[in-house]
């Protein structure tokens, strides 16, 4: 038997305020047409002034627990992917821990920007596989609205806020490619590309800073690296693209999503797409798409799901799991 990390619950949270593309037309030299055609984004949710990353993460975590019929006290660990934690420390994960009434176990943040959720999922899988935890909440939550330069049309129209969560549980499986649970992971980073996507603030500058991105340069890396990491993870699972039921990609740009699916030889009918409604929510985008995809009736038990993401670092990776 093989100890696998199986998804037993999903949930998400989106802030109430929805900002349509047209709202930017009054303030910036941009248009709904440009944003839609270049990115596929139509609207995004923006957190209220008093709403934090840990608040949204808590709501997503509670929804995932409800979905699984469990409570905070049933969880051993929280791994929370974010680049926009409420405070420099403690981690947003420990704030969620307190908020969901979990008084044992451990909680920590993972920071790999838009690739954060695949990094968190991979780490949670290792915790379960090694027997260090039996149930792990894996959360992606971001308030990128707080690090936007709202005068920079090349970035501020692209991002949004939100949170998603999955609850993983250790289950003994036969040890074949038909097993439920995480079957393979692949993580990569290359720090030489720091200047393509970064925040120009932090502890070193005593400021929060703003996101800076050379979008077209990131784009050039994205399709190739995403298709490659998905291929590597599938291969290490002993599977191929033909076995895939759903790609659940990081939702940054519909053209990247389409290009990656094409490179993998898969039709868009097999891709969960939420970018039009959420924009780029960084580490939150994949768990949001998993939760929405399940609610829409797209992802069902037994389906083979491939997640892939790339972001600042550059950091990128993929996780192959059977739902
Ligand atoms: O999630 C983390 C990873 N990030 C990503 O995956 C983002 C990857 N990059 C992208 O999604 C795309 O590169 C963008 C959507 C950011 C931009 O699309 P693009 O087709 O690469 O456009 P571009 O950056 O080459 O810019 C084309 C033109 C430029 O004008 P000129 O220099 O050709 O005159 C920009 O100044 O579009 C201009 N532009 C805009 N025009 C209207 C940039 N932003 C805007 C805007 N409205 N909001």
C-alpha cells in the first residue's frame, strides 16, 4: 500500500467588490477591449479596506472543512501560500490556525508568488507521505490589490484578490497510477530572472512596495516552462497527456493557458478557466479554480488533474493528482 494525500474538501472565498474592466477606462489610458483581448480578464474581486489575506484564507479554509464535514480541530497542519501576508510576521497560516479553532499541530506560509500553491501542495504532500501529518489544509490567499501601482496600466488591470483551499487527507492506496491523491510533483526556480517580476519594497526598504513586471518577458518563459513542468510531473507519475481529464492552470492570461494546453496536445475543453472572473490572484488562482471547477461539476472523483503555475522568481511547477 502507498500512503497518498487525497483531496477530501475544497472551498474558496472572493471579496464582495467586483471591478469590471470598464472601471479602469476613466482613470487610465486603457480599454476593456485591450484587457480582454491581451489577457482574457473581464473583471476581478478587490478586498475591502479592512479585509486581509488571513481573513479570506480563513473563509476558504472553513468552506473546505465544511465540504469535508470536518472542523479545525481535525486538522494537523496548515500550509498557506501567499506573498501578501497581513504582517511581516507571524505567518498568515498561524492566524488562520487560531481563527479556525485549531490548537494543536503546526502552520506556516510558503512564498513562491504565483507558483505558491503548487509549492504548498508539494510540501503538504511530503508532510503526509512522510507521516508527519494526516490532514493538511493547503491554502492560497492573496491581496495583490495592496501591492499594485494603480497608475501603472501594464500591471494594475491584471491582478485580483481572493482565496482558495483544499483539505488533504492521508489514505492508503494500492500504489498504482489509478490511485486517488497526489501522484507526482515537480518544482523549479531560477533566481537569475528576479528582475522580470518583483516587488520594489519589503523589510529592506521599510516599505510594502509595488509589483513591477516585464509582462512580455514573463510571457515568453511561461508557455514553454509550464508545458515542460507538466510533462515532467506526468512522466514521473507514469502517465501521459492522454490520461489527463483536467488541466487546472494558474490563471494569469488566457493566451498562456491556451498556449500551454496546445503544447501539451490537449483541447481547451479539458481546461478549467476562471481568469475572466478573477483576474490573476497569484497563489490563490489554482485553489480558486479547483473549488470553482468542482462546484461547476467539471472535476469529479477519479479524474486526473494537472495543475501548473509560474511566477516571480522565476518559480514554476506542477502537481499531478487523481481527484
Ligand atoms: O502570474 C505571474 C506571471 N505573470 C504572467 O504570467 C503575466 C505574463 N504576461 C502577460 O500576461 C502579458 O505579457 C501582458 C497581458 C502583461 C501584456 O500583454 P502583451 O501582449 O505581452 O503586451 P506588451 O506588454 O508587449 O504590450 C503591448 C502594448 C505596449 O505598447 P507599445 O509599447 O506596443 O506601444 C504597452 O504599453 O500594450 C501597451 N499596454 C497597454 N495598453 C492598453 C500595456 N498595458 C496596457 C493596458 N492598456 N492596460
